[in-house]
């Protein structure tokens, strides 16, 4: 089991949270996604280490950006 954390910018509502959760959740190996709208913090649990590019691509597909 592996846990990754990213900060997503641009989210403003629960629909944003759902979109980001759905896109990241579709990455192979992801078992859970916990998004905190107030801080933009996204905690991702997965069965293996995730490729950071795959996470960034998923966030961008949802219409948002990964900070720094």
C-alpha cells in the first residue's frame, strides 16, 4: 500500500471535488481518494507507487492544476 499527497488548485465546489476524485480514482491501482476542498489537499491511497505524471494528467483532465 502506498499513499501520495498532492495539492490541487482551482477547485471551488463539491462538483470540483467529485471531478478530481473520479479522474484520480480511474488511475490503475488507486484504492481511495480523499479531497479536502478548503485546502486543496488530495490524499491518494494505491496498491503501488503512483507515477506523478499520471496524477497530474488526471487532475488536468478534470480541469484543474497540481501546485508546484
